[in-house]
C-alpha cells in the first residue's frame, strides 16, 4: 500500500491528520475566467512549497505550468468541455488529444449535463468513452447540483461499467459544490472501483477532511493553501 492509500485508510479509520498532510490529496485549482500568467506562476510556486497532488488549470496555460513544475512532485492537469459540458464530443476529444500531447496525464471533463437531464444515457456513455479512448486518466465532472439521485446513480453505473477513473462532483461554477451526502452516495455504488474527487466550495480543513472521510480520495480546491495551513 502506497503512502497516499495508507494515509487515506487511516483518516477513514479515525486518524486526524495535521493540515499539511492533506496536500497529497489536493488538486490545487485555478480556473477563474480572469486567470493570468502571473496567477499560474504564483500557484506553481505554492505547489512546489506544499507538494500538492496536482495543479488544475485552464488549457491555455498547460505548457507554462508543465515547464514551471517539471522538477516538482506536482502533476499538471486540465479541463475539457469546461465549465458547462455541452461542447460536442468530437471537440472534447480533440481537446483531450492536444492536452495529452502537451504532457497532461489527467483530464477533468464536464459531462453533457443536458443529455443527462434528457435521460439520453447512450449519448453520455458514448461521449465518456470517446474521451477515455485517448488514454489519459479521466475524471468525469457530473455537476451534482443539477442532478437528482436517480441521475446520479445512473451516472455512477455508467462509470462503473466503462472502467472510468474518477467521478468529480462539481465545476465550482454551479449554484452548489461538493456535499458529503453525494460523496457517500457515490461511494455506496462505486466502492473502490471508481475514485471520487470532491470539488466546489471546499474552503477549509474541516470540510476537506469530512469529504475524505465520506469516501473521496481527491479534493479539488482553490483555497488549497488555506486548507493545508489549517
């Protein structure tokens, strides 16, 4: 068992980690529409200081961030179809290929939420598999604030059936972000077969810890430094 898995197991079993220990679970996130190169440079320095798992940034800054973090422990990840998810599947696939070729090893893709609401699950499944075929680690953002429990369960089943790596709760652009009850619901269906990334509205240590104890194995947050500083 690696150190990440061991610490997560200890947390689930009641261990209370020091705030800085949560850094290995955090995707340090910088996805504001007005993000500048200066912001990316600052966030990269924070990643090197705290050893966050990843830096999650807009596609246009991937090359810069990869260069800044090439000698660090932090991966660079980016987003697809962000933030609304209604980009055509072929466009999402093209985005994925470009980012993979740039050196990105994890992609966070917003599912087509409208098609989920239409109950057009065949479209959703085909879209997800099209992106998965590019060979990167894939986190499917389902934007829980717009979904009822039936839709959430159906999405979980699609991800299970198609061996998707992660389900992610939110973009951070919806009216609500991650909630403990959704993490517990996902975990009850997915078990350890699909990992869970809790994202959206996680701004302090206690909230991040609650998400991990509920079943998340990754945290997406723009308040990462605040979380690990306690």
